[in-house]
């Protein structure tokens, strides 16, 4: 309720700010896009924050959009807000980020866990021959579990 130039809340006390107008609230799907970027292995979150990283995809993305970044090997995940758009550049701010691995590497004399791309994903590889023993594991932690089981057998 407004009385002159002053604003009052529902209890009749003077508010310290101008209330949000009803037109300032919209469903997100009408005011911004949510994008997902699969980031190649080896690209860090700092690399993805560089405006030039987005030079090939930036034309589709607008200021105030959000981007969900996930590393191709499922090792990290982040959410970013697009602050502004430049000529073939995006300026993003990381809202939150998560390391999706436990960080524990398993030592094994015979095998190692290696990321082999989008199709094969995380694999167990024979150190001597380079042969893939098992593939298709979604993340490094799963590959390390299998590696631990192989070491115990």
C-alpha cells in the first residue's frame, strides 16, 4: 500500500525500499534460457571463464542466461550466469561449482583408469599392452572401484 511517496508494508510500518512490482516477476522460461555446455577433458573452470572460450557458441547465448557446465569425463560441474555479451565473447560469473570425484587415485601395478572419450568413457587399461580391459564407466570414482576390486582379486 502506498501513501504519498512513502511505502508501507502489510502491517502498516514504513518500508525501507520500493516493493517489487508484479511485472518484475516472471517465470524463468520466459525471461532466460538454461544452456548446458559439455566441456572437453583438460579444460579447467578457469579456462571456461575466459570470454574467448565461448567464441563459437556465444551467438546463441544472451546476457542473463544461465549455463550448466559439465566436464566431459564427469569430473566437475558448475553453474554460470552470463553477465554480458561481447563480439564473439561471453562474460560469465560462476554461481557454484562442484568437484565430482573423490580425488583418490588407486595404485595398481597392472591396470590404470583412463578417460577414453564420449563413447568409451572411463576405462581400465592394461599398463603393459595398452589394451582396454573394461570400458563404459561413467566417472573416475566408478573406474577406481573396479580397479580396487581387480587388485583385491
